[in-house]
C-alpha cells in the first residue's frame, strides 16, 4: 500500500520535479564541481517557490556534500529535505470539532469529504455542518460527500447554523463534527470577522474539547499562499495546513517555504478529487518524491 502511495505522490509532483530537474541538470549531469551552474540552481528553486532561506540551505547542503558526483547527490538532498521537513509532520486526528477555513477554491469541501469518508470507515460517528451559507450550490456540493452522514444546513448567519449543528451532534452523540465554511479572501474584513464569531460559538459550546482549525491552501497560487496563512492566523488559531492541488503546479516548493516561515504542522496533501487522493504528510515521502526525478535520455542516474 505505502509503495503505491509513494508512487502516486511522485506522479503528483511531476510538474514540480520536472521543473527542478531542468534547472538542476548542470548538477545531476556534472562530471566535476566546476561544471555546476550555481546561479541556475538558485533560480530554479526560487521559481519553484522554495523561498530564499530554504534555497540557501539547500545549496549549502549540496556544497557540503563530500561524495562522488552522481546518484549520491540526490540521496544527500533527499536526506537533507527529510531532516528539514520532519518537524512539520502533523497528524490530523478525528477530533470532536474540525473547522475548515480558506479562500474560494482551495479545496475545503473536498478535503472535508475525504476525511469524513476516512473517519467514517474507522467507525466514528460523523456530523457535518454546512457553514457556507452564501455560495449557491455549496450545500448540494457538500451533500454529495455527506450522503452517508447526518448534515446540518441552514441559511443566513453561519454562526447560527454552526450552533444548531453542534447541538444536534451532541444530541445524537456524534463524536466528530466537521464544519465547512464559505471561502473568503483575507482582505474581506466582514467575512473574516464573521469567521471569528463562528469560532467563538464553537468555543462557548465545546470549551473543554478544543477545535482543530485546518487552513486549506491551493499550491498553484504560489506566494499568495503565504499571505493567506498570515492573515487567517490573525483571525483564528490555525492548528495546521493542508496543501491541495499539488498535482497541478510547478511551484510545489511553496510547502517548504510555508514551513520555514510559519512553523505550522502540515496535516496532509491533496493530489486529486477522490478519497484515495488524500495523503497524510510524511517528510521522507515528500522529499523522495521531490528529488527522485524522472529519467531522461542519457540520464544514467
């Protein structure tokens, strides 16, 4: 099973790894250190949104390598990246309350559905709250994922819907409540304030249980993902990140930069639309997928 997961992750990161491979060809095909184009290595990582600090550390890791040119360099990079990312491995447990936040199109509803299916298969009693009361069709979309679980819906103030849903879950003895929210941009002050109100309702009704606040991000937006992290953290206590659409971008290095800058745990990666496309974040798997690049003609590595 885990070999299949790793292979699927490699496939998902193909655009990112192919982009890096092109820029790092001077290193991976070099016969000596004099053949390496250091400027090209740096530029490639920056274009992949790895970030300046992480890029400098990766280049330092290459320069500290004492082995022969060839496959050993990739192995060294995999080991280095694993070490750097290991502290950010986060586990999203089936918690009493999980609140999903993020901008429009970041994959909140899809992620919620995947986790509902996963935890439902583990015999948890799932209750879903449709807190997106603004977007036309939002409840219908969530209903496609929630067909096997009770769901609280409503119109108007999402905080009222969340209140009603939490009370219903308590009456049913449902042990996991998943709350969808409307997508909102960080500069939409009214909507951000509304999310604060929604969170305060959770705290009043479930003060002893706490709440996991999951920020879903779209990897294809690159640097703007960092803006989202910064602003959502100011609004609600984000407990961890889920990076979606890793299969659709050449900028998959944004995950590394997000870790370096904000230090939040990464709960998982979204690499597709089906339930099986959910990937808990494992640093070694990510590093191997990032640096185990596809072979090209004449590449004997």
